[in-house]
C-alpha cells in the first residue's frame, strides 16, 4: 500500500431527513460525540425526496460513497416516504450490480432524532468501510 492509499480519507455525501437524521446529527454535535467528519451533509425534507439520480450524480462527481438517512419505518413525517425511498434504493443497487459497479458504496439508514449516538456510530462505520474499499473508481473514468 503506497502513501496515497495509506493516507486516504474518504468523502461521502449524506442526504439527511430534516426531521430525523439531520436532527440526530445536531444532537451528536451538541453532545460533543466523537466521530469522523467525512460526510458532506445535505438536508432534505424527507428521504423520499432523494432521487436515485442524485445518488448517481454524487458518485460520478467523485464522492466515495452516499448515505441516505431517514426516519425509522412507521415514524415518517410524510407517512411512508422512507419506505418509498427504500424501494428506490433497492432498484438503484440492482442496476449498479447489473452494470458491474459497486453498490456497497450506498447506504440507507434509519436514524431517529433522538439517536445521536447511532448517528455517530454510523459515521464511524461508513468511514471505516470506505477506507477499506479505497477511493471511488468511477472518478478515475468520469467526473462531472
């Protein structure tokens, strides 16, 4: 492993539900929990507003991964928005697998507003997995 790979710090995009995951992020921060700051958060009103094309655009633009965070099933502020997003992400991952691309660079997590610790642990988990995977190979071939 050369110095570039050893010093690799992944950057990933996070699409966070305003009502739950984004609030959990605030709780983790104000509680001074320790976690990597590799995520570039984008606050959305609901996880269902995240079009799969936004996920692809982030990956094509050079992000090493994408996380979509929403309310826990049954607690969505927009009734079933998070369940609609879950179906979209399953389809997107199927398409990526068909194209022989890494679907493991996309995560969908349910993190409620009171789960600051779960948010911090999720950031640690995703950052660790991305470090193990290395940089996003798509950005070697295509960049927006």
